RNA sequence: GUGGACGUAGCUCAGCUGGUUAGAGUACUGGAUUGUGAUUCCAGUUGUCGUGGGUUCGAGUCCCAUCGUCCACCCCA
C-alpha cells in the first residue's frame, strides 16, 4: 500500500489551531474597527465570470488569474476558449461588479468592508501567497465623492493597527495628481511614461537612491541626468510633522493645474487626518509613494512598521476616479484601502512580533474520579453559563496525563475536584502559566476564575509595551 | 513570464580528497510507586540520502537528466 503524500500546494498558509486562534484574533480586531467606523459587510463569491474579471486584457492580472472549469464544461470547451469562470484575484474588481449590479438598491456614499480570500498564480516566494486574505474598506460615491473621505480611511487604519498592537507604524501618503503635475513640469507629458516613472520612483525606499537613479537614466527611461536629479530631489521628501508636510506643499510655488489640484487635495487630507484624531507621529507625507496600479488617480497610501522596514507595506490603497466604468455608465468615484491579512500575519510571526499562542479554551475540568463525572459536567456547564470557555475531561485517565494535555493544548486553568475538595466544598484551580495553584470555595469559583482570566488578559495586553 | 542557488529523520543540520551496518540536536512515544503539566533523568521509534540513469570493485559523496524547493526580477497584500 503506497500513500499519496499529504501536502498542500506552495503559497497557501495552513495553521495549527493555536496559530489559527492568533490569526482569527487579528481578523476580529480588523473587523471590529471597520464596523466602528460605520462600514457595512458584504461578501462576494470566490468565482466570477471570466468576462467580468478580465476587463483589462493582457495585463499582469491575466497572467496570474486561476481559471475554474467543471469537468463537464472542460469536455465541452472548444480549443482556445477561455474557461467561463475564474477565481477573484482581489476584492476591488468584484466590488465594482457588485456596485454596478446592485446600484439601485445601495445607499451612497456606499461604505463597505469585505474580508475574504483571493487567489493569484504567483511564483512561490517567501511571504507571497497564492491564496490569501484581503481586508478591504472602500467608500464609493455616486457622481462625486468628497476628498474628505480620503482622510477618513487613514483614521480607520490608525485605529486598526493601534488595536493590533504591533508597534510603531506610519501611514504614508502622497497624491498622484501632484506627481503627474510635477512630471509634466519636467517635460514628461505622456501618461503611460509617467506611470512607469512613478513605479520606478516608488522603489526608492526599498532599493535605494542609486539604483533608482541608474534605472531612470538608463536605457529603459533615458531621462536627462539633470531632470532625474531634480525628480529625485523632489521625491526624496519625507515629512516629520504635519507642519513640515504643509510647509513643503506650500513651498511648491505656482505650477500647472494638476500640481495645484494635487496640492490642494493633499493639504486638505493631511489637515483632516489630524482632525479625525490620528496623531501626527503616525502619518507622513512621502513623495515617492506611487503604487503600481494605474487606476489610482489621487491620494495614495502605504503603511509601514517603523521598527521593521524590511516587512514593507502592510496596508495600502488609494483614490480612484471611476470604479465600475466597465460595467455601468454611472460615474462611481471611490477611495479604498486593503490589508493583506495573510501576509501581515506571516510577516509578524517571522519578525517575532506575535505574542505566544493561547487557546480559546479557558478552563479544563479534570477528571479526578470517574464516578464523579456528573459533578464535573455540572461544573463545566456552570462555567459555560458564566461565559467561560470550558472543556471537561470525559475519558478517565491519569491526572498527569490530563495536565499534560492541558499544557500542550494551551489551556491555562485546570480545575481539580477530587475527594479532598468535595469534602471541603472547594475546587483547586491550577494556573499552568503561573505554575501556581490555589483552592477556592465552590460557590466562589466562577467569580474568582473570571477575575483570574481578566487579569491574565490585562497582563497580556501590557507586556508588549 | 525571465534569471540564479539548493535537495540527507517531522524540523535544524553533520557526514573529510568516493571506503564497513548513515549520525547529532530537536520533536515524538514510554518510564522514574500515592492527586499535578512544562523543567530533570532513563529508554525507544524515525530515513528508497528528492527521483531515474551513468562512471566505479564500491556513490549520500563524482557526471547527466528530471522533479521539487528557495532566492532575485516582473508584479503585488
């Protein structure tokens, strides 16, 4: 008998239960904050019609999309036909389809959040996934959408990452209109060429000044050294305070229309972010941020961890002029931001920034004496009634084995109710983490255990600061 | 899609210029008398040396092919 090797394809993340608990806690925190800011949930199918998904032909997306075909459809398909269905590679395209399809039933501005898995045919590489969670929020307007929403999203992001408690971070902002205006002034008028230059400039913080300069003056771009020097000087700016950022924008001088517009938007957004309650220390103007996707037209965002720049962007997004131009005549401008939860989790774990795994099971009722099982089950029921996640040992076994089980399963509190305790009307509570145990009156158990659990949670919250 | 490195227990690796029956740590399993895990001590299990072929008296080691993994680029969460 030979076995098939039990394995998953590369690029998927599968976790052990305690790690899954940590990952889920992360998703919970993200969801909680999205809802706190008044965003509503939607879900869309993992599969969409290929024709809906592949609206931009021949690009990166087509190279990376996974097609789906039932066996029947596969046999019926003619040579050269694309499969009818494909897996979504992000949540923005399905959102566009969703808004176009349900336009008349939606209330605008439409504020939705969506946390689901997406699929990309990436070549395997560290920290890159073929199946991963995206957590998106977008605000979609009908005909118009105030730039003030561009300032609202950073406030949500600030709230999320503060809650996640993963150390100092900075939400970096820029504006594509400003950048295009500046490039125009340098004599770069062609839109596509501008995009390519911006993508190159975007690598400044990752690859360094020299590499970007070499590339821009090299054969692919062939820009004049003087223009490149001017450009690199411009995009090298990083603000260290709101005043600093505003002063830089002020100092730009007259300039063309695009530059003026970009500056006005950025100025308003930066000021409003402050008004939305984000501390100055957590956001900055970074004139090299561009984002690769061409559909961004105004504000762009990228969030990084101050202490771990090698992790790169943990959240990014931006403003787009017309979300669903492929599906409807209506003009639907929007602004959105996305957290790649799978990568974020993985990176945090690699960097050692995740706290030790802890089970969702809070207490284990040990089985001291098989004859007393009903008593143990009753105790477990009482704890559950009080909101404490409790498992009762139902199979008899050595006590040492039960403790070992609790330890390995990550359960912190073990409750022992043996002949001694029964005689005294008490319960012994062992705290495996503290390596300590105490006896408490049976009647006081729930209240006492609750206090212990709360204290444990509070300790956990504070030990990372 | 383009270019580069590496494949030895579940994991991290050692294995000399080819030479007996391929090793360590870790993990896992069992034990160290009464109602206590992790820590300590003792014992045990673990491999078609990625796969196929070649050179050789002899290959984990050298050669070829193939598959797989990882890294860089492209792109991106």
